[in-house]
C-alpha cells in the first residue's frame, strides 16, 4: 500500500498542465527554475493516473532525471488497476519488483487485474511465481485505541475477545448502508480475492480434468 501526503498545488507546481484539443499536454516549467524533486514527480504521476491519463503518466516517468522509486511505480500500478490497463500495469509491476522483489503487492494487484477479466491462467501463474519466490501476502491490518487500549484487527481474523459484538455491529452497519444504496465494490482487493476463488477452482477443474 502506498500513501502520499500533500496538496494538489504542491504536486503540480513544478509542472504546467494545458489542454490542446482533447489531449493533455505535460511539460516541465523551465522558467520557474524550481528544484523539481522525486516527490513532485510521484505526485504528478498519481494525479495523472487517477484522472485516467495513464499514457501521460508513463511518459512523465520516462522524462524523470532520476531513477523512479517504488512509490512512482506503485502509484502507476495502482492507477492501472483502477482503469483496467493490464499491459501497462504489468510493466509497472515488473519495475516495482526490480526494486522490491519481496513485495507481495505487485503480484496481488496484477493477479486481481487478471481475475477481473477472466484470465485465470495468468492468475494461477502469478500465484505460482509467488510461491516459488517465497513471497507471502501480508494480511490487511487496522487498529483503534479505546480507553487507552489499542485494539488490532487483521483481515479474516476472528480471535478478538469481543468478536461476536463487533461482527454484530458490522452486520447492522452493512445493512443500513445497503438501505441507502451502498453496493460492495467488486474491485476491492479483499472482496475480489474471495469472489475469484470459486471461479479459479472451476477454471482449474476444467483445464486439468
């Protein structure tokens, strides 16, 4: 998971954005003589990616005067998943793994991208590579402090002493959310990973049976 703090203004200050027709043109503002740093580029890559301008984001990475770090490639990969750009996402994942080969994130995101379009053979291949490389997916984690005591929650963990009350409240909240129009996001990682398991098993049964 990658997180950046700062304002849009801070991220876009070193660069100038202009629209010519329907295309977005990005170029360095050389007149400002600002010290453009890696953080500026990572913010701009993320801003462009979120807006769906993935080609512009990739081209900006190519113009960086320094080697792109894990944050830059991670931002592009995450945005590729949002917009369903598998091939560019694959390139970003490969670059990210060159920097952090033990990071499970690229494998998982790319595997989910394949699953979303039914490329189950590629899903199996990605998970096989993870096992061969000894890469383990770390469970999601969150925590909250109540009365000066920190309560930690792991994904799919049901060991909390008050688990029954917690899940009862979560069930009630989920019901109320659905009443006002909430729909589970099939692109959410944990949700989709569970949804794809039965389809993955079906694909394996069909190909190996």
